[in-house]
């Protein structure tokens, strides 16, 4: 068999659709022609006030691509990825071909399971246990062409909090940004968006100090046990530039980080608001000590055992993110429509 069945592709695309994205906008679309799977960005799902340059759209699609790789590996297939195969079609992000795997390892299965187990946790974390050993393992799993990884020292938290507050202050009177934030958070938007159950109270927000400022989701703390102030490790993924391929690869690296952290039993929370504006992004860059451009930060730590996971955030239905086509079909993201379906 030279290509996976449609059923295998459908299951893997559904898992890829669990990838995190800016405000859960899910800006991806897949086309399968019985041999090759193509990934497209969907321009109608960009958030122009928050992500004017489309950086986060590409990073989000890269996470989906990384999740697809993990899902296909667990199904017994290795992926061969060509990124931006048509330079004249910038919404055509990747072409994926498949080769049968010699073996499916326990690690392959664990990564696919982690896709389902992972969720963004905006509450405070305790310090991650056994971090030094895990960091060695994590670095060994990252593709050096994807992104550079930095773990910021604990004493960087005041500067990160200043960058986070600066980002919020600069956008306080940005009506476009505020409208997007309120439209995409607090209620599902066509099986997308951030529902109120996963938002935090003002008290929880202040205990973390570096999260994006969303509308409050509850009147009081959501924690069953008081973990105190956030003591998460903070990771930064940086790239040499903001080219589309660098951003897509950064998303793939972020997929690896999130899934490996989940396998290790850590809770995670990606942060992108700290890199959306030049002044806050520059603070993060100085903290890394690199000349590279920081793209995304990730809080990693231990969630209390008594903490109850919130309901899963909604996801677009399979028909909204996957299309089967003939090999000679020419499809663009402008042809894609998303319907009011929910994750099944």
C-alpha cells in the first residue's frame, strides 16, 4: 500500500485539528487526493487587529502540521513534507506524502495520545518537577531547523510581567483588538473561539501575571487548591526571521514542545501576546540574549491533582477542515467555507 486510506487520513486530520491556535480560530484546511495531503491557510480566519502580519496564523498552521505528523506516525506512516511547494500560492503551506513506517513505537503512540490529553491551562502552575532531565530530552526531540529554544531564568518574571502589562496597555484603546478579543472569547464562534469555561478570574490572572488579558470568565478563583503565585518554567521559541517558512517550522516545533510536555505530565499554556507588539517583543528578545526573533512563549508546570480540567474547547467538524479531491483539482483557501458545526 503506497498511501494511507481515507479513514486513516480523516482520523489524523481530526487529531491535527486539536492543535492550539490564536483564540482557537483554527485557520487551516486540508485537501487529500488519495496520494498527497495538502495544507492551506484560510485567510478568512485571520484576526487582522491582533495578527496583522499573519505570523500567528502560520504558527498555528505549523502546530497543526506537527500534530498531523504525530498522528500519522501512530497510524504507521512517516511523513515527507514539502513546505510552500508553489511560491505563487502563498496560502498553500505544505504538501505531505507518506511512506510506510517500519515500526510504530510506544513513543509514537504516546505523542498521538498527548494530542487528545493536551489543553491550554491559563491557571497558575507549581514548579515543574525533574525539569533539568526533561529539558535535555526535550531539546533532543526538536528539529534544529525548526526554532531555537530558551528556558528563561526565574528572575526574568518581573520583566515578562512588565512586557505583558505593556502589551495590554498599548492595546487598551485599540478598538479593533478589543472587538476581536470579545468576539472570539467568552462564547464559541462557529465551533471556534474561547468559551467562558476556560477563561480565568481576575484573581487567577493576577496570580500568573504574564497571561494575555481576556475578559474574566468567573467571579472567583477556579482552583480547587490554592497553588499560590505561578511558578511555571517559561520557554521561548525564536527564529532567525519572520519568513513564512520559519513561522511554519516554528509552529511544528511548538507542537513538539506541547506534546512532549504533556507526555511528561506537565500542564502548558502558549503565550503569543508578548510577541505581537514590537516593544514587548523586544523585551523578550533581550531576555533570551539572542539576536533572533521570539515568536511564542510557553508556560510549563505542574497543575494541582485536585484541579478539574475544563470542558474541551470546540473544534470545527471534519467536513469543515478536510476535503477529498482528484489529483488535478486546483483548490485555494478562498474556496473554503466553514459551517456552524461542532466537534463530534
